[in-house]
């Protein structure tokens, strides 16, 4: 993969990750189309062991280059065109995000969507997507809940909504659809689920 790396300054992302460290992240976007919409907000926080280092966080507004923020998306995350017009351009934001992540594994709730958006944004810079290992908290929650089901109950009945997951884990639910708050809540869920799955 490194043979195809477009910018040698980011070789550090392929280093061995610091032991017991992760980065939880979340993005808000102009809409939900991974082929056309753009990132307008990024939130990320470092996890070290069982601690969520909110003092070591990344919170960025990103100025979209082409897409306007859809009315449906604005109702969800509350960000309007004027809120992001002074944001970073996409390349600058993605470089800051890659430096913040380093080689640490990634944590998130429905991380696949966020990474699809990030990979499209960084491909012109790197020629590839992020190489880090990923931990999807909804999948971890599903595994934990499935282990508790009686043999006759179908796992399809497991509710994977964010609020349901946080309530089941007895974790605080902050205002959703703020990138940094969502990253912190995903980090809380990850730390608790990691122990629950180890103990099961």
C-alpha cells in the first residue's frame, strides 16, 4: 500500500499504533449521499486505556466546495451555510484529522458512512483511504446483546439505535448530531463494551 501513497508526509499512519490507544470520530455532512455530499464538521477524541481524553480532541468546521447543505441535514445537525463559510477547506481539514489520528485504530457509531466520506475527501491527497483498524460500536453492542438472548429469540430483534444503545449501557446521552459529542459518546460506549465483551 505504501508504494501507492500520494504524500510521504503521512507514512506515520502505517506505524505500529500506540498500545491501548484509539481515536473515536464522527462527521456531519451536507447530506447522506456518499458520492456527492461533503463533510462540513469533524469531531474526534483520543481514548487511552479506559480514559477519554476530552482535552485531546479535534473539532473542525469544514467549508464545502460544491454542495449546499440540504434542509433535511441542517434540521438534523443544526449547521447552516453561514456557520461553515469560515471553516477550513477540505484538504486542510483532512490533513489535520490524519495528523490527529496518527496510526491509532478508529472507533465510531456507523463508522462506515463517516469513513466513506473521509476516504473520498482524502483520496486526492493520499491516493488511498485510511489504513487503521476500525471498531464499530453498534457491532460490539449487537454482539453483547446477542450473548444475552435466550436461544429461541432472533437477534434481528436487537435495537441498534444510538439512544437505545446508550440507555442499555447506562451511559449519558448528550445532544446527538454534534460531531464532537457523537465522537465522545461513541468513545464511552466503546470503553464500556470492550470490558463487557471481555467479561462475557
